[in-house]
C-alpha cells in the first residue's frame, strides 16, 4: 500500500466534562506535508495520538483509507503509520544505532536478524538526521536535540506511507530542523507519503508545509495553504498575538514577525 | 553495519563463558563441605548416576552428593537465575532501573503468608504448608496490585509502582504486627524472612528449576518487545508492539517466577536488583543478551553465597545477608571501574 489518506470524521475526545477535541472533520491526503498548529492545549497532540491508535476517541473515528484505525492490529498499523511522540523516555543505555534499528521492528520477523536492506535503510535514515557519528553513543548521554534526531531517524527507518510527528524539531538547532523539514517535504512530494507535523514555529510551518490546519479549543479554526490561513486576524484570534505577515522579497513565501510590546 | 554482528559474537562468547563458569563453580562447590570431595570424584558420581552404571564410586560420596548437596545447589542456582531474570524484566517493564522482583509487593505478600503460617503454626499440608502459604500470599498480592493499577485499562508503570509500594507498606506493617505477636516464634519468622537453602529437597530443586527455565523462555520470546517497551510505551505502540498484552504476560511471568523462588527460599534481595545492572555493564542493555547473562550471573552469585554459608562459615548465615556482602563489593568495583573508563558499553 503506497498511498494513504487519513480521514478524521466527527472526532471528539474528552476527559469527564472537559472536551479536548470537539467534532473534528479533516482529510489528510498523500503527497503533501500537512501542518497542524494551534495554541497549547488546543488538542493537537491528542489528535495525533488518536490518529496513531494510541488513544480511543470518545466518539467519531479516524479512517486510514477505508479502514478505521482501531480495526488494525498493532503490527499492521506499524507498517502504515510511524509516530514521533513529543516525549520519550531513555532510561536504558541503548546505543543510537540500536534505537534507530528498532524502527525496523515491524518489518523483521521475531528471532530473525536484520537483513542487509534493513541495515541500508537504517544507515540512510541516520545519515539524513546527521547522527552517523553518534551511532555507538548510549541514548542516555545524548542532548535533547540529538535524542530528537534519533527518534525522527527511527520513524524514517520505519518506512511507512504515513508519518505523524509531534513537534519533532522543538529541541533541534536550526540547521538540523531545516534538514528534517526538507526531508519530510521530499518524502511527501517524491515518495507520495502522507506526512502530518505538529509545529509551534509558524515560520517553519509556512516555509515547508503544503497545508495548514489551525486548531483552537479542540475545533477546526481555519484550513488551507499557508497564504490562505496565516492572516493577522487569524493569529490574533487564535493565539492572541499581534503579528505582521509580509511576503519574502523573492516572493517565495511568508515571513511572520511578532509585535513584542502588546498582547491581547 | 558490520559492527553489530561483531558485538553479537563478543556478547555470545561472554554468555558462553558465564555458563561455563557456572558449570565449573557448581562442580567445585558440590565437592565442598564437611566431607570434602575432589572435583574429579564429583564428576565421576554425576557421570555414573546419569549413565545408571552401578559402582566404582564411594557410596558415601554418592549419597552426600545426590541426596544432600545437589538438590540444595540446584535450588540456589535456580532461584538466583529466576530472581535475576525477573529483576531484568521488571526494570524494563517499569522503565525504572531501580525496580526489582519485589517492587510490586510479591515478596511482602510471600513474607506475610509465611509469617502467618509460622505464627499460627499451620501444618495442614505438612512441611510444604509454609511454602504454599508464602506462594498464596505472593499471588494474592500480585493480583491485588494489578487490579489496583489496571483501573484505567493501562497498567502504567507509575500506577504499578505506586500500587506495589502501598500494598507492600500495608503488608510490612502486618508482618511487624505478627512478629510482635509471635513471642518465641519470632526467631523462626526472622530467619525465614532472610532466606535460606538449608535442607532443600529434589522437589524444591525441580520446582524452582522448572519455573525459572519456563519463565525465562517466555521472557526471552518477548525480549525484543521488551527492548522497545523499555524506551516508552507510546513509541512501542507505534512500532507495532501490542504493549497491553506483552506487558501483562511479562508481568505475570516475572511475578510468578519471583513468587515460586521466594516461597521456596525466603526473601533474598539484592540479586534481582544488582545483577541486571552488573550484566548491563558487561553485555549492554539488549534484553536478548541481558536476560541469559543476568540469569547466569544471579545463579553464580547465589551459589557462591550459599556455599559460603554451608561450607566455609562455621554456622549457617541467612543467605540474604551474604548475597549483599559478596555481591555488593563486586558491584562497587565494577561500577567505579566502568564509570571512569568504558562506561556502559
């Protein structure tokens, strides 16, 4: 299966009285890099979690092509969707190469050794995220950004047609963040993968992503291309900030600058 | 990518050496004791009993080895193996290098059951009553802890540890109360709590060996899933591990190994906590290698401790005390050495 469309249908999720997501309807098509943005607590991570099958929605459903997420076995799901969570837990001194090799887990039968193909895929994922020189370092010794690069490399090594990333670049330096986003865009455009990334950096989202989904209080606020969605009014309404949105001098995209003095 | 296979070969060799070391140690320690028997004679006795030839060997040696020493040695080896394997699994499952086979209260449950049996002088199944009561206590505690932490459908590590700590605290208070009530029987309770392999039978040996080996096989089957789960349940799920099922299976397996070991030998701490750490220094964190290495290491440590108590010291000393006295300094030495030099490899 190479093309994969996620359909979010009437999706709601909540704990007790409080609603995190409220009747969301969204479609994420293959061949595009999709951004999900929104303020803290707007339900971005919860949405990603439900799409990855980690949480069960209160009502509504998420379809992968025609089949609901919960109708897949864990190992089927792991061949379709890879996930980079926001937090990870490295209590044991596995090496970086061990960790990236774990991305091949859904493809390697129990008690089998990794094949040469697996080794090639792992190596190329590590090269993309620039962690070849860290290969034999224990995870417990890595910096935050290095850990993030390792986890992104592991998701890339999983070679799934769908990829969900929750703030994957939040601890990376700008060079590695740009490299990661460039690779994600390349995978979407060249390999026709469906890639959804939650971002806080609106400039990064505007520069790389084909579509934007803006969430506010668990509801869809605006949806469309960066040029369509990122307006002064939207940013004020959603984030409560004053921003200037200008076109780059070579008109290749938008630049958002924030007014630091006033906030509403 | 030639590096991993080279590491695998080296780690495999390490485990083979540990197994060989355990074998040699077992033969030597079988010869040690009130009646000293040369390793060659020990091997001759074993060989004859395996082949069923009647014999040329000393009849006294034969009965000392086969009826007295071997069951005890096999029990201590199996218990050490089982506790260390269980400890490795708990550390991975609970994402916590400080977890051990007793974190979930299995030991407190067993201790409470045994203390109760000793206090009330229960003997409805003869001498095995104590063992049964301890096992019952351990299993009831385990299910109470799992029921408490499974309310939200996820046996999350935090829930499990918290439930285990609370249940243990309640049971410890109960044990203290029993000791207070026990008057002259308090010595028997205290001695049981500190663990011992004195006069273990073939039944004990076969029971612990069977449980430890079967449990080990199950844990090894899920070793790769455990690797992934030890780096967090959410990542594990997206990598296709059925975390709920694997966690429950491993939890039950490791707890039942611990429960059987504790029922037979009393509470022996330290092995399940320290041996997995020690072996992580030696073979690394990959559970496919760490489980066998820990098992063998735990077996060697308990065999040494029990032999010291049985054959070297003038009087039998509780095994729990000796394990820490022998294993502690070894751990300190390796810990400081790896810290300054190679670190975790």
